[in-house]
């Protein structure tokens, strides 16, 4: 069984905004959610589990609609 369930990562793009989920390279610290927008600094949020990182990703992606 794999120790890292998310081997490659996730990236969604829409109208100058990129939302990305990836595991830390070379360590087992957890997962990173990056929210990059054109003309703004990239926001980075750390998560210890994949479930919390995906929950954050989904909430942020849905939030762009409102």
C-alpha cells in the first residue's frame, strides 16, 4: 500500500486563478494548498492530512463562484 495517496497533485485554473494541492517533496509533513491569482501574492496553507487539504481545496474552489 502506498504511503502517499496523492502522488502527483491537483491543479485547477480559471480566469487568472490557479488552485493547487500537492504533497511536500521529500518529507512526510503533509499537504500544501496554493491559491495563486494574477497580480496578488500566492496564499499557501499547510494541512496534515489529505482529507483536510481536499476539503480546503473544494471550499476555496466553490468560493470563487460567489
